[in-house]
């Protein structure tokens, strides 16, 4: 009996820290995601550990870091094309879902609706309609991401409010689970 309770508690804690539900609100990610779909978010996909935190767990780790405060990712940082959930930079009480277009070190420019990453046009098969507007180039600073909605004509994204700080990232959109007909992994 106690083993069952401990196992249930362990599973609850693991689920609480690794997976989160998310409801899609709005049409900014159509056709990839639809209004009122429910997603599972992988919260440990982009888990980071600061060198100070690591140093408190592993002896002598600071001797090999040259004083760097750059975080270490448990797996890897967000990559171009991944769909992420994050706290909206202008109102952290709201969570948004968008696609990563620019990672640290990238230059992003939009010319008549076409997106260029480091001077190269992007092949974006997930886009069904884009805006014909142009935007000045943006350099993606260390620790930040440039995100866009797949439905460019009705998306409030980095074109409007700038870069997303890495500390605002909640996780990677992993799979759709509701309604049942939409069940599947997100690419």
C-alpha cells in the first residue's frame, strides 16, 4: 500500500515538472494548430542549469568554467522551426504558442512577406498565407529567440513586440491530444 502511494506521488511530481497542458487560443498558428486544440508541452525539453547551480551540486565545476554564467541545457536549446510555448514578454501572465524562426546569433529580415534567416530565404511549407509587409533586419541577441505565428496575417509575434527572452520559454509543444481527431505529434 505504501509503495503504491509513493509511486503515485513520484509519478505526480514527475508529470508536474515535465509536462503541461496548453489550450490554443486564436488562429495565429493555423494550419499547424487550430483554435481550442489542447496540447501537451514538454517542459524539460529546454531545461537549463546555471553554472552557479551546477557548482553547488558538483565539486570543482567552477574551476573549469572560466567564470562563465552561460547556462547549460539538459538536452539542447530551442532550434529553428520548433513550436514553443512561452510567457508573453509584455504580460507574463499570458502564454503564447509560436514557431522559432531565429535563434541567438541569427539575423532575421522579412521582405514583402518572405522571411530571410542569415540572408537566406526560408522554405516554410507550413505557411498558407503571409503578409506582403517588409520589416527591418533584426539581430537575435544571446539568450533570446525570434518567433512567428504560422498564420502570418493574424499573428501577434516578434514582428510586433520583439524577441522572446529564454527565461520566458515554458517548453516545446509536443503533441495535440484534443479533440481526439487531431491527435498527433507537432512538427
